[in-house]
C-alpha cells in the first residue's frame, strides 16, 4: 500500500481536529490509537488493509 504515510498524516490531522473542537476527549483518542495499534497485530489487519486499499482506489477513480 503506497499511500500509508499520507493516510496516517490525514488521520492524525482528523484526530487533532476532533481533539481541538472537543468532539472527543484525550482519553478516547488514546484508546482509539491503542486499538488501532493492537488491531494491526491481529489477523484482521489484512482485511482492514484490503478495505482501505479498495476505498482509496475507488476515491481515486472518482477523481478521473
């Protein structure tokens, strides 16, 4: 997946905006980050990567 770094950056910006506008608290942000970290070590990681790849591919095709 060659969009990993930009996608992580985009998600970080979204998280910072959610924290800034107090849509979520710092505790929730930490829990979600830890969930993602531990999810990456499970068998579900391949499915999540395939889903993200499919969605980003579909969004890229819309722009053409």
